[in-house]
């Protein structure tokens, strides 16, 4: 019974284009941000200065996604998922 209820609620949360409400709240440049995080966190050289890389990543994300104070929960979840995988 619980699964049927959840399935119905999931249908209610979908919009006209079959995307979930959370997906529709992602910033327009979220794909660019994901690529940047992946490249800088997992694709960097071992000889690079981590403090400079972290600062550059922070600045790049601010430019792509806007001020961090305005990031919505779905955006934060996507970023966290990249880092804890």
C-alpha cells in the first residue's frame, strides 16, 4: 500500500515535460558545474596546489550557479552527490 501512495505522489510532482519538481529547480548551467567539479576534483594532477584549486572551483561555481546563498536544495544535493561518490 505504501508504494502505491508514493507512486501517486511522484506523479503529482511531475510537470508537463515529465521532469520532477527538483529537476526543474536546478540552475540552467548545472551541467557545466558538474563537469567543472568532476574535472577539478577528480581529473587534476597530483602536483597541483589544492588550496588554489579549491578557490578556483569555488569562484567558478559562483559564476556558473550564482551566489551560494541563493542555491536551492536540489542544486546542493547534486553537488554533494558528486563529492561523496
